[in-house]
């Protein structure tokens, strides 16, 4: 067991967890933030994507003990000018970038990370930035459009 | 899925890491980014009892110039390599290969040392590093050893690292910014290489054509003796032993090796 | 999965046969194998296989299905299960001896190997290659053992 | 302004986008514990013994259960007698992944630790994983008493030989429609909480009432005490219609342990436990004239059911047979089928369920005829089309009467978007240039049977009925809550239902809420499957709204002292036609509906509530024309989709955004089947070798193209909306377009067919004349 402190969405959390606790379970079960989801076992689907110190990571492939005293942002931690939604979140709404919504938090976080690094991505940039996120509903085009919408509406700030 | 129980052993110096490996023996594994190991642990194919976490050994980070070579700390992430001006200047093939590892999230966490130490013949970085004549610094209880790429990869997921060795640095001799190419064939975008090829100067290295990254000796010799690219590439599969799996048969891998060697030679020449 | 290996040893066929059919002698030829108990014709033991970070420890038993001295054919069946649930394996190894000369013998080893569970279901594990390699080491050790007799 | 037909943004999105969606695994009531199955790692074996003693000693373990503990409970519902699936395997396991025992522990970590400590001793039996293996002489039997692995056999009534003999020529083809894993990104799971107040189970299901009815009966508990909730469901695509064993055992475990019990498959478990789709082999023969006109078609379908025979799986071949002739007028059609059990994961519905298989074959056959006659594939299609004036069109099967369509117009629109001549010119140019990729053009003119449906259409798959329900309730402030029986998993029901209702009721979209997926609040429902959402529940909402409006207008007329026929609803108020300014708001009418003193005498308090079970007299038949342009790398055989053109006809479109989203998603899955995905087994052991997302190749964003979408509209006469359904279209229509394009690109190599998935290696072999 280890006492693991992680700042999640600006709030310092502290939980006594097993060494093997995956970051995704720390977030979902200890911190009770259920936005990030689990879709696979092998780091393929990206549904668990969160920002770790600002970079997109797959929280199912990170141990909670590995990120002691670091900062995590989940989809619940995003906010912005669009009725409280961030440009990326609003882009997904405007462009119908989600259907069942299960992969969506991971997509939104990967897209958010992309736009912070590359505020004006090409279509190819967007598709490659999201290659680690699987969506089974949308066929991706509308997700690409969503990210483009976000880029045009301040998502890169 | 969930890893089996283990004890997390954070260390802050290389010596502590080596001592811990020594102490726990076969039951211990080093943990860097964890992107080769944790998936195997979640599937419970790997069930180490102790994870020696070296992520906080600051000496293992960063890329620096050292006379005629770049010294890359083992904990340097794929993303840092991909975006490093030094890599771009002195070893562009390594940056190109790093960019093709996994996906952005994996590249943000996965490290060059972890990738290389896993000893996977399909590892983009291993193949490119072999191509770039890189050598690997293993630090064990008896000090440092510098192992050349030729001697480093021994067999399926097996390297020359001893149980109590820490892979600390990777040395990449300054490579020309020209005459290199890294080619990777995948079925879908985010995937392991079905076959990959690194051409760097006169080196031609094949990925996923056997248990370890392999030198395409016959191709190199053919080029040295003046053969054209097509002739040289036709020898690409000689001495290889690719496996057949869900992605490709051995036969098809042999064919791809020839295609990729040709493409790599052609691209490398364009850069010269 | 069918795997085939063969070798020639410079011993008469009768000597080779004696060794080949002595499980206590040949068991250590399998890398990582250890006999723990013998109960009549059934041999209990374990086999430790390490491939990179994957460590499988199969516990199981082996027995001869056939020991045909006339045709110099022996078939050994082994079954094992990994202690931590990585999977199970069962193998029927059929070895056949042919006299090449009076003092040399050819040994043909055919292995019908079935692996189930996670180990079998993890495609990138190059299971066939690893299995073949382990068996090749077994055969090589067997070769040495017989040759040394 | 009418909302029907407008691109209205979804009601569902804000919650899902901010992490406030509620999926099954997001619920964690206090004191919950976690169940996990011990799965068979053998494809086919007798169970000699199960030793749970070690597992019981593991930390956190609350209990371990085997088949013996469920002996007094029936098998899973809906199976065929003698082939029913037990809730846990008892004497025999029939596929690698079949649940054998259950471990319940304090949490999922401890359950995962204990599962491998359950020791199952097997006697291994030979396994069969394909139809060919299962039907070979001497094949090992899954059910010894049955003496054959063929479960059902429906022979062709007529082999049509005389019509083939009379034809100019004939051609035959064996087509394999490979096994696919469904892979919704949320796996299957449930949380059961059985208290003294009864059972509540949150489940990943497409059909909560359906599950409630079966579950209550299985548990022998009254339905009022058995509540099934389908909260947000993370994709289904057919595989979440199925009754999974965890749905049945979790309630019992909760009752026995007096704690909420959760099951949630990991992906590796899901890859072998969640039902698979497709897996059919077709033997087809076609007789045709010199000009490409087809006279006769016969087809024998072999359906690999996997182990047991899921109730949905059993019906797939029937649907394939029904749709064998596609959108073509073929004078003589004969079909037959057999269903075969194998030692593999059971097969059930997957997006399209039986129709993609039919479409793939007929569209491949059309191209084969084009190849054999040297007539352009477009012309062969045009010459064989059912014409727009021939509807309703009776097919070779009496159950199937095509409602409406305009296949020539759809193809014309597709050709226009494609610029066929320009692409053909590019193709010829590239063919001559050895350094350029080969170009291929493929078409798929398809239709499918949807809008399930008319009486009897779902009952055949074990459902209660085939209607769908809607219940509309007006609140005292004139806002509306609509309860619908069809529970979505991404289709956007909350949005399209509110659009339809808003138009009918004149209540603003924002003042309409849509409730679904809870058997405690929704009176009865059927489910979301078979492209039935809009045609059934949409129609129910429309008609219920109309009926409710009669009484609402009556109240308004009473309040306004005007004639009912003069009342029109506009801008959230009831107006008197021809008298500007004379109006009463919806709030007033809503309030009045609860105030007997203000109501007209013939109405009672609470009158503004309406419920309706909508029944369709017939199916609907969405159709379309798709075209695909591919580039084939001459050296590696890798296929790249250059253009994907999709012209759909789904009748009335309620929300173009949603309709396009459905098409995109379906097309993506179709392309994935065509190029990437296949569930594989080791043929010698029956071990699954694509049991995780490393080895099962699902495409991600860089692997798929943009879609050029067009539309034509012919209305469905069988429902008041004129809507046909769109959920499955893309998955039905796209695979043959892609494969036809690849085969077309390789025509100069004499290639006539390539089985899916069209991998680079298969293309390379085809280019090199190898099998």
C-alpha cells in the first residue's frame, strides 16, 4: 500500500492505495471522477486519456504511484466560454463528434492536448494526433471536424 | 485488467536501482515509463513481484552533445526525442523513428530505454538505433559497460542486459543529416511494424524479420560492390527468419523487407 | 502446432534407445525443467520458461504413451498448467530412432504442442518461435546427452 | 420553423462531454462487490473437476460459485431445445472463454487475483472452429445426442437448374463473410442490487424491458419487483441485445450476499464473451444473359453460430436469405441455409445482422457478372434494377415486400458525386504508369430490411412484440416529458424524439425531456435494434402527440371561447386563426389541464397525457448507392481509400446531423470489415488469437477516409413519418463497394474475388496469382 497524492483538476487528493493501482482506477474509484473510461487492456483505445502535467497519457497504463505529487486534468476539469464548455467540448457538440459518448472524454482530452501544442492543425495532424483513440460510433470525420471547429474558436489558447 | 500484486520500489540513484535488482533477483523488473511492461502485467503475462521505479533518477534524463556523439538518457521519452533539436541535427533517423512509436499518449510516457531494453525486434527505436550505430550503456554492480547494438540484441525479447544492469544511456554517434531513411510497414496507422527498415549511411537494418533487429548484410555488401538498389534489395530477406502471425506470413514479410529496403535506399539517396 | 527436429549421434541405436526412454535422464534436457515426484509411470515436475518479462511456471506431469523397442519409437505426453493462470500446455513428443550405421543413430523428434489460455491468445508473443526455440534447445541437449553416453 | 429536418444539436451531449454521463461502471453504491467469471481456456473439453478451495482463501473473496449452485435455475432463455446455453458450463465447455465459475470479491482487484486460483481439470476434446471443420466427416460433436453439428437445415425448394440451363451463361462463387467482433468501446457489464424492496439491475443493454421480462421469469420474481435500468450505454451494435449470463447471476449473487454486485468485462474477456457477428459462407450460382441481365440466382448459406446458438444468431441466415436478391429484379431466386455450431464464441446480431452478408454477396455477384459479360458494372446494375414504378415489390419470399425506393436515381446521384468518367480516366492513366498506384472503382447498390417491425418480426427472435411505445405527459407549466420504450446507445433518441414532438405540440425543444431505459418509469418497450428507432418510436411519438393535441386544443378553445378548428399552435402558445393577439400560452393550457373547474366538462384532470403502442404494418427498406475509389500499392498490396461516396435513401430525415452520423459510423464499420477486422482461431486448438485490441485490428482516425454523403428521398408508406431507419445502412452498403473497388483495381491480373478482410498480403498474393 502507498499513500498517493495527486492533484486532480486543481484539487489535491490523497488516497491509500495498493502499489498496483492504475491511475484510471485511482481517478474513477478513489477520486470518484467517472468521466474517463476504460475500453481496453492494452493501451489501444484511449478512452482513459487524461492530461498528466499537461500531456495526454493513457491512465490505464500508468500506475498511480508513478505520478506521486503530479497534476492530472480529467474531462471534468475542463471549462470555457461556451456555457461552461471548453472550445473542444463545444466543438464536439457543434459538429456531432460523439454518439454513445463513451470514448468521448478520451477524445476530448487528446484533442485538447493537440491544440495546446499545435493550435492550427491540418486534417492530417488531427487524425494522427487521435490515432491512439478508438471510436466505434462516428467513423471519425465528425471528430476531425469537431477539433477543427475548436481550433477556429480558441481551442489552442 | 489488473496487474498481479507487486511492491513498488522507488529509487533515486542508479546504484540503488542496481542494488535493488540484485537483491530481488529474477522477481524484479525495472519500471521506467512502463509502456512495454504494464500492458503485459495487466494481461498477467508478466508478474514481477518488485518494480524498481527508476523514473525519478534525474541522471537518466535528457539529451546532450558529447564530442562526436549524442548521449541520450534512458528515461528520455519518445516525445522528447521526436521534438529534440539535437536529435534533429545529429540523428534525424532517431527522431523519425520515435515519431512512429505507438501513438501520442504512448510517446508522452514511453521511454527510449524502456523500449530498447524490452528487446523487441519490431521496436522502431531499436531498429533505428542499430542503424545509427548506437551503443548502449549498461550500469551494473561492477560499473559501466558500453554494448554495441550488434552485441546488445540477443534473442526474442532478450538483450545483453544482466538481471542487475540498468540501461542508463544510449550513445548515438553523430550521423550525417543526409543518407538515412526509416521505413515502417503497418496494416493500420497505430501499430507495431510488420516489417521495418533503417538505412543510415552504409547500414541497412531490418525490424521484425527475426527475433532481433537484423543487419541486412547481403544488401549492404551488394551496395558496397556497386549493385543498384533493386538488385541490392532483392537480398533483403537472406539470413532472416521472420515469423508468421495474424498480421503477415513469413513469406509476405520477406517480400516486404525487399520493398522497404528499396524504398529506404531510394529515400536515403534523395536526402543525400 | 507441429514442430520437427532431427539430429545424428555417434552412438549405436541400442544405447540411444536406452537413454531416450529414461525420463529421469532426459527431463533435465528441457530448459527450465525439474522432476519433483515419480509415481509409477507418471512423472511430476515443473518447467520454468522465461521470455523477456514473461515468466511462466508450468506444473504438471508426463508419461510415456508408447515405448516400442522394435520400431524404436517412443511417445511421451506431457501436460502442465501455469501456476498464475497464464495458460496450460500439453505436448506429445514422438521420437523415432533410425540406425545410420552400427555406431551412429538418427533421431527424429516430432512435437505436437498445444498451448491454451493467455499465452496462446497473445498474438504478438511469437509463441511458435519461442516454443520452437525451447524445443530446439531440448533436442540439442538430448543430442549432447546421448552423444556423451 | 419545423424542427423535423433541421440540424438540431443533441440534448445528450453536454453531460457526455463533461464527464457526467452515467454508464454502468460509473455507478458504485456503498458496499458494492465485484464478480468475475472463471473462463474456460479450452475450446472444447469435459470438465473433470473444479477446485475452488484456494480461491476461497484469497483475500477479499466473498464466495465462489459453479454450475452446481444454479442447478435449480433454467438455462439462459431463448435457445433451441437440446442446444440451450447453461448459465455456467457444467459438464462440458464448448468455447475458449465460456464462463465456468464465478468469483465475487470485495473489489475487482481481488476478484482478478482469485480467478486464476480456481483450478479446473479438463479432458480436452478436439475442437472445431469453422463450418468446414464442424461439418467434415467424423468431426467432433458439440452435442453428442444431436449426432451432428448442424443445428437447422432449410434446403432450397428448387435448385432452378432449368433456368440456369436456359441462361446464356452461369457463374458461381463461394463467398466467406468473415467473423467480426462487435467491440462497442464499453464492454458488457451490470450492477445488481436486490434489497427487500426488490431487484434493480443497471445493465449495458439495448432492450431493458426485454431483459426485465426474461429475467423476472428466470428468477421467478414478479416483474413489479424487477427493475432494469439501461443508463448511458456505450455502443451496442447488436451485441447488447443478447442475454448474457452475468445479467442473470448478478441478481442472485446480490440476493445471496445482500450486497450490490457488479460485473464488468475487461476487453480481453469481452473479446471472447461478447457475441460476435457475421461468419457466414455462401455458395452462390447465378445464370445470366449476354447483356448482364440475371435470370436466376441460388444461394446456400452456412451460418457459423458458435457454441450453442443464440436466439438472434439463429435468425441471421433467414434474413440473409430474404435479402439475397438485393435491389434487383431476378425472376428466379432460391435460397437455403444451414446453421452450424462450433467451438467458438456464440454469434448474434452485429450492425445489419444478416443483411450485410446478403448485400455483400449479391453485389459481388453483380460485379462477377459484369466481369464475365464485359459489361460495365454500372450498366449491369441498371439493367437489373427494380424500377421505381414497381413498388410495392414482392420478392421471392412472401415475408418481404419492398416498400418504396428509386434505385436508378440513387445510382445516378452517386455517379454524379463520383464523376465516374474522370475516375475511369485516372484509372487508365495509372494503369499505364508503373510507378502509380492501381486505381479501382467499386459500387454497391443496396437495400436492407429495417424498421422492425410488423407483428411477428421480432417475436421470432424471442421478443415480446414488435411495436414501440411512447407516452407523453404535459406538466402544469406546459413543458413535456416523453417516455419512450426504445432505449438508445448513441443514436440520439432524446434529440429526435423532442424534435418530432416539438413540431407536433408546438412546445419549444428545450421544454421537452425524453426519458428512456428504465422499466420502473417507462411502461413497456421493445428496444433499439434493426434500424427501428425513428420508424417505430418516432412514429409513436408523432401519433401520440397528434392525439394529445386534440385535447390540448379543446382546452385552449374553451379558455379562448373559440372554435376548436380555429386553434393553431405556434410559438409555445395556442392562437385563434384570423384573430391576431388572441391566444393562450402552453403554460396556461398545461395548468388548466389539472384544474377541473377550468376544464371543458367532457375532460378530466390530467387529460394531457397520451400513450401509444405504435405498430407498423410492414418493414421499411432503406436503400442507397455507394461508390468507393481505392488506390492499391503495386508493391505491397496495401489499399488506400481515395473516395467513399455514400448516397442514402432512408425516407424522411428527422435530423440530418444524426442521420449522417449514423451513416458515417456504419460505413466506418463496413470499411473495417472490408479491410481490417477478422476474428481468428487457431484451427488446431480452437484458441482465439485475436482476443485483444492489439491483435484485433480496429481502424483509428488516420485509417479511414472522409465520406462524401448524398441523399435521395422516397417515403416509407408504412409509417406516418415516412421514415425508413438509418442505423445499419452504412454497415450494409459499404463492404462490397470497397471489395469491388479492390477487385476492379486488380482486374488486369485476372482477379475475380478476394475474401474479406482484404489485407495487403491477400492483395499481394492476388497480384502474384497465388492463393
